[in-house]
């Protein structure tokens, strides 16, 4: 943090369909542009996990902290509203995400991380 150097950086989510499938961009190979949204993130020992947030897609991503490689994505019932929370129960890590959306009042979604191999 003192030097401003970074190992990697990634866009927030994936290129939106409205851009990826735009007729004027047909035949153009675009890199992942991400979403223009308010990402909500949490960091664990080995992962950066984030929801695309308001304005993005209702998805939650897990990224390897050392490499920046996306290791998983899940669909949520609504977009994330604020930073996720984490807790341990019986030796397993859980993530709780606050979500909402069209016709979906503020809700919580609890996710359990898979066991380490």
C-alpha cells in the first residue's frame, strides 16, 4: 500500500450483454469490461469475494487473492446491497450477503464455502 504497486486487478463482473451483443460491435473482440456498478467485497485468507452490486448483475464471485483468477461465480436472487459478512460454524466458513431487487424486499442469503481439498 505504501508503494502503489499491485499484483493484479480485475473488472467488476462480466461485460454486460447490451455491450457484448451490440450490433455495432459485431466481430470486435472485446476484453472483459466488467459492470459499471457498486461492487460489495470481502476478503478471506485466500479469496477475494464480491457481489457486482447495485447496477450490476445478481452474481457473487470468488477470486484467488494471489493470482486474480476467478475460481467461482454463483447467481443470486437479487443484487448485493452492502459488504458481505463472514462467520465460522463447525469449522466451515459461511458468507452472508444482503440482497434486494425488483419485487424482492431486502433479504439475506447465506452461502457456505466448500471444504478445502
